C-alpha cells in the first residue's frame, strides 16, 4: 500500500498546528523558506513521533515549488496539502506580498494539481482581510483567477498596487478566485481544493499586526465579535481538518471564513 503523504507549506503557528493534526500515521512533508525554522520544527515534530521530511522552498519560484511537489509525490500518495505560507503588510513591501501571497498561491495550486492523488484534498490559507476588498467581476475576475503565475505580477491591477495593506487585501481576495478556478484542475484528478480565511490569530504574524499602528482597531473588532477573543492556530487547524476530510467530500472551490464573527460584526453595522 502506498504511503499517505501530507504536505504542509509554511511552518509558522498555523502550519505547525495543521501538521500535528494531519500528520499522525502519515509521511509528513513540511516546507518553508526559513531553513533554520524548518529544521527546528522538523526536529520538534520528529521528537513527538511524526515521520517528517523537511524541504526548503521558495513559493515564489516555479522550479522550487515543482521540486517540492515532485519530492512529495516520490514519497507516496499526496493526499493532503495545506498551503499556509504568507507575509503580512507589517512584514513585507508590496513586491514581496505579490510574490508570496499572490504568485506563490498560483504556483502551489498549479504544481500540486499535477501530483495530488485521487480522493485527495488541499486547503489554501487566505485571510479575513480579503473579504473587505472589492471583488472583481465578469471577465476581470476570470482573468485574475486563471492567469498563469508568471503573468500575475504584470497584470494592470497588480502593477498598480503601491500600498502593502491594499496589496495584501487584494492578494487574499484573488486567492479565493484562484482556488475556485483551480477546483476544475484538481477535480480532473478526483481531488478537491478549498480555502480558509482566518481572522486575527495568535501567531507571530497576528501578534505583529496587533502591535502595529492599526492594532487598536483590530482589538476593537475582536472585542465586538461573536467569539470575543483572538483566534488560535488550533481553531484554524480544526477548520482545515474538516475541509481535508471525507466529511467535506462535496465541497470544492469554496472559502470557509474562520474569524470568530468579526466580519459579521462589521458587515451588519455593529462596527463602523
């Protein structure tokens, strides 16, 4: 029997939580750009009993992502893929946000569509922030959703981005369209692909956002939400677990908003 391979791209807080939830009894492939972090997480997971293969990857590079997909498929049947790698506006300039959060997602969707096993599933981590960016419509939406990864950065809407916050929200909105479009290619292999849009999560990235200039506004949103608390990596891992499981077998090309009710509070007028 072929070994079940679970791939987690990005080993920050959410990636680690997903790896622990999905990796028991499987061949776990973890990938990240930060080699030091990657090796540290691999060592920790191995100490907890997981079978781990760490692979350094640059998600903005097709050869790098293709090599990761090939490495994973050589280990067995790629049944689960969780793409969590990303950078935020307080971490990176526009060019890096486009390269990682937009182009990187396209490359992962395209390359893993070639190796995902029948019955397999993938999840892309998007963001609550994408919910508040105007959604493109008609042919614009189709063009942005289906453009080959190498062409994305040169599209007029992308080339016009100058503010990191706007670039991040734009990328995360387009991620939802990219996942929707990729559902057909993944479906041709008998697999599914969905996205999760987290709210404010207690990861280093989330904590950096809370400590930034708009942290007070973010805390106000959290306080006014249904949950009334910051999210945890375990909250996201639970949502990803559902979407990767047979229980979600009739779901593909969809987004699951996991924000504790922040978006609901904003869009229904509780918050301005």
